[in-house]
């Protein structure tokens, strides 16, 4: 019997459906707890978590370092507002600047979309002072759901019904350096790009694309905004995905993996972009909250101390290599870097693969009709990876039958 037919999960799903707006539909599993790379649903079924709450649970579940840092901070001082400063936020900002290794300044938010709102306001301020009313972003790109970030989001199905938007955005095909070059001119305030597109299907750009973006921004004076909300904090085996091409953006946005499950985001302005906001230009009551900042510090410390960047590269190669070695009529291949991969299918069966994986005890995400996303905790072991790749052929069989 499949887990979703068990009583506790079913009862909770009915109450969810009655109490919540229908924007998420009803998710297929009701989770109760987690430990390391495992989670359990309310009926007691165990799953290997291959999606990590959408690339968020960097350290897995209930990691002692995160539990300790958050517990200590919440028992000491949970909130200050931005009327007062506190040590965890200062340590975190300094830590992020250290990782970037370039002069920069930080703004802390609570989510990804808010980090991008801050980046957009920075770019609007820059554009206003330099006569640049235009923006450029990528088709199928994803930058968030609030109206500013949504207006930069290239996925028409989630954008169009909420427009028109008050900013002028030109969308270009992702990965096409020539299209980018012809779209960016000296009336462009900023180019918003994901160093690898996440929601579009974990799509890395062709070699040299970020360099080309950097060059056209340098030539025209537009700001290059790298949305690393999903791609940073070790996900691809580096702190930041832009490091794969050695290209520094002017503005960098972070969120998902940074807090390891606690809500936090960051907008980092490099060089002059770090000093565009004047006092009063932007703010957030919860942004840089001491508990979230303590969580992020624990995540960064643990990645460092436990050598997780190297681990992600090694275990990520095992995962992508293990998938690539499978021959199955439904499997077209695998793309992505580190522990951020898409299993690409030969047919639009991703939802069936997600369901079959769930029945087999694995949580994955049907990201596109023909692409299944994997973004497991960075602490996933070789044994976990081997268990998943060993189970995958039967999961693909199950997804092929189940029509
Ligand atoms: C998830 C995501 C966002 C939005 O983050 P939220 O925390 O959901 O607001 C923005 N950009 C990218 C690239 C993302 O993956």
C-alpha cells in the first residue's frame, strides 16, 4: 500500500485542503520528523530525503550543530529588530564577506524573494541616478513570487496573470551570449541571472556564458546580479556557483541553503553596489534575526569544519555517475553539478517518477514534466547515494507502467 493512503497522512491532508488556499495543491506526504538524510511521515514511513526541502536542508535534519546554535540563541535573545544590532548578524555578514573575498556589504532578509527585492531596489536606485530604466533577465528564469522578483521571473505561466509590472524587463534565451549582448545597452540598469537555472530544470549555462555576461555589463555599465538563492552555499561543490567560471557579480543574492532550514536570505553588493543604499532606503523587521543568523553561522562553520565542499564534489560525482550508468528507456540522462541534479527523462513522466520514488522510500521532486530534481542534504553519504542509484531502475520501471 502506498504511504499516501495511510490514515494519519490522509486525515492531515484533508484538513490541509480545508484550511489552506489552494496555491500548493495538497502535497503528497505529511512529514513528522527527520534525522540526518532521513525523514519520517506521520504514518511512520521512512524516506531518504533526496530533495532537502528544495536545496535548503544543507546539513540534513536535526544536525547537532544547527540544533545547538538555534537552541542557544533562542534561549538567549530571539529578536532585536533593526533598531538594535547584535553579534550573530555581524559575525554572519563578516563571514559572508570573507567567503566572497572581495570588498562588499550585506543586507539580510528572510527569504529569497526578499533578497531579490533588495537587489532590484539597489538596481532601481542605480538606474535612477544614471538614466537606466531597463532590465534584462532570462526566459524561464525564476527569481521569486513577490511582485518585484516576479516581474524579473521569465516563466510566463507564473508571471503573466499578475502583470503588467511597473518595470521594463527584456527576457533573453538563457545561455545565448549573443542574445544577451544585443539586449544589454547603456540604458540597462541590471542583468538578473541564475548561474545555473534552478526551477527551469537545473540547467547549467554553456561554458563562458557568465564571463560573457560580466563582459557586456562591464562594457555598458549595467550591474550583474547573480541570483544564487538555490545554487550557493556548497550546493554545486563550491561556496558559490559563479566560482565555477571565476566571475564576480556586482550583486549576489542568497537564501535557501544558507540557514539550513531557518528562514534567512542575503543581498550582497560588491564594490560600489554595496554602498548604493542610503540610511532609510530599505529595511526588514525580521531580516538578520539572531536565531536565523546563528543558524546560518552554524551551517557555514559545519561546511568548513567537515570539508563538505569537497564531499559534495565527490559524492555528487558518484550520484551523477551512478545515474548516467543506468540504461533505461525512460532515462535520457542527468545534468547539473555537485549535489544539484536533474534526472532527464525521455517522456513527460516526472510526476510518475516522483510517485514511484516515494513508494520506494525516496523523496524527489518532479520539477518539469520531463525532469526530476535532486538536491539532497550536503551530508548525504556514499551509501545513501548507492541506495538511491540501486533503486532507480525499478523506480523508472514503476513510473513507466503506472499510467
Ligand atoms: C527559491 C528561489 C527564489 C525565491 O526564494 P523564496 O525563498 O522562495 O522567496 C529566487 N530565486 C531562485 C533562483 C530560487 O531558487
